[in-house]
C-alpha cells in the first residue's frame, strides 16, 4: 500500500513498473486522515519510509508508537527519531531498499525485535518535550539579537 497525499510526482506504480512482480496488487490510497493511520500501521508488516528529507519524521514515530517495524532513510532527522529501532537504507539505492524489505518480510524474529525497540524508542521520544525545546531555541535567538 502506498499511502499519502498525491502530488505531481506521485503516479500509479504500474505506470513505471510494468510487468514487475505484484505491482497490480499495490493500493494507492492518496491522503489518509489521522484517525485512519493507526489501523493502517497496525495492519502493516512494516513502514517503508525512504524519505529524502524530513524536518521531524512524524510517520516514523507514529509507526513505532503502533508497534510497526520501520525501514527509513539514513538522512536528515530520521536516524535521530528511529534510533536503534529502525533499519536504515540509502534512499537512492534500490538494492539496499530491496534487501532491507526482504530482511523484514522474511524474518518474524527481526520484526518482533524491531517492534519492541520501536515501542521503547517512541516512549523515549514522547517523554521529550520538543515544544519546550523549540521555545528555548527561539528565546536564545531573540536574546542574541
């Protein structure tokens, strides 16, 4: 399943991948309301989030809060959010991404370990008051000027 808002770059996966594997079984949902995200995460084998840039990485945190194993990019804020709970890939390397997806799909023990680590990582992140930290940064910048 491909979930998320459709934009000019989003296309039906069958458009560029004719005849490959099970492309016809891919569901492209478009925008998913917040209240529908938890059931999607709960029903997922894993979240595959090979983002090229993220300010915070909310989908990674949401998936970990749901106990969903996470595969994501080793760029931007994502390693900080995923910690030791996620598997990291080069978002420009299809072989790296494929290998990681197969590891997670074929190894129930790995998924169970990732689930446990993800829940613990999400708990640590939830205990951090990012809003207060942001206010402190703004106050420091204002005082410096």
